[in-house]
C-alpha cells in the first residue's frame, strides 16, 4: 500500500498545484446556481478570453491546449482538461472534452463520459460493459442538462455525434 502511495503521490501533488493555478476561485456574484447548474450571465458569455494550457506527462513532450471562449467556460474547460489529462485520457479526447465544455455541456458529465470512453474498448478484448453503461449514462446526462444552444452546438460537433453513434451501435449488440 505504501509503495502505491509513493508512486502516485507526485501525480497527486502535481494535480493539486495545477488545479490551484488553473481554477481560481470565482465569485458567485456573476452567476446564479439553479438546479445544480451554473448559468452564465450575458456579460460572461460575450467576454471572450484565450488561454494556453500546457500539460506534460513524465518522459514526454508537453501537450498544449489552446482554449478560447467565454471566461467561465474556458475556466471550466481548462480544469476538466487538466483533470482528465492527469488521469490518463489521451490528447485527442482531452481536446474533445474541452470542445464540449466550450459548447456549454456540463463539465462533470463530460469528464465522466471521457473517462468511461477511455477504457471502453481495451486492445484485443471485448467491450467493457461497465464502461459502456457509464459512457451511455454520461452521454445521456450531457443531453438532458443541455439547453437548446448547447444541443445545437453539440449536434454540429462531429466527435460528439460519432460518440453517440458508437454508443447506439454498441447498445444494439447488448441483449
């Protein structure tokens, strides 16, 4: 147990420092919370910022993610991107997660979806049914929590559409 803790401790320290840099505490005065969902004010949506997020895994070159959009969404996308990157999600999936959050999707559900998709189809093995159920629930939750504008953006995102089609096909194969 202690050996495992010693192996993951540097990652946990890195992650906690990274989150403190990426996720500054935001005041609640610019947003209201309704049904566990943060609604952005029109001022926050119209204010566009750009952030570069540079993340590095041991013995690899740094991956740079350029995130541009409304400040609150950029902050959420950067936090989610850093979190799932540190956990081991590949760069392409991190980019997709960032796109989904910038479109307005619920960051927690997007993170759950990407983590489930990450282990869904292990190499040379059959699909992981637990990961499939998690992915399907997360995908549906993203849709359920999305407003009309977010749904429109996600419908125009080829990766989100492809994930939906993959999950539909997999669902047909389950008795």
